[in-house]
């Protein structure tokens, strides 16, 4: 699983770390708009240009890709308006995600910050 995590594109790793952070905070399963807001709040922890901005559709795409590779699980939740929406949870342990990405040049600083809470 470590190789699957480390071989992801930096943006997908960033999204995975955001889900890990929300898991630590007990906020999962989490919908894409919450992941998007968490990412926007953490842009300053990434050691690169902020991915050209954060669009929710890019987050949705990354979440889908991570779920397809069994790094995230997906379930349907109901919004306040009654619409079914996918929600995501880490399929692998938060500790595994964080430790795998600690030495990454791009997202490593974010992983280091999360390491203190795992």
C-alpha cells in the first residue's frame, strides 16, 4: 500500500492527507466540499506553488481516483436538501498515509504536521 500512496500525483497525495486530517478530527465520512475547504486551509503547508488553485472538480476527480485504487472507501450520504452524495473515508490507516508521505518533497511538510496528532 505504501507504494500505491507514494506513486500518486502530488495533488492526489495532498487530497489523501486532507482526508487523513479529517479522519483524525473525527469528521469522516467526508464529502468533497469539506475536503476542498480543508485543502484550501492547508495550502501554505505545501512546498510548491498551490497546484494552480484548488477547484472542487479536481478534488472530486482525485477522490474518485483514490477510491478506485482502494485508498479511500466511498459511501452515499444525504445532504440537507435530500440529495445523495458520495462521502469518503480512509481505507488505509492514517498512520500509514502520514508515514509514507513524510519524506515527500511536496507534501512532506503537511504530513509532518499531521504526524504530531497521529
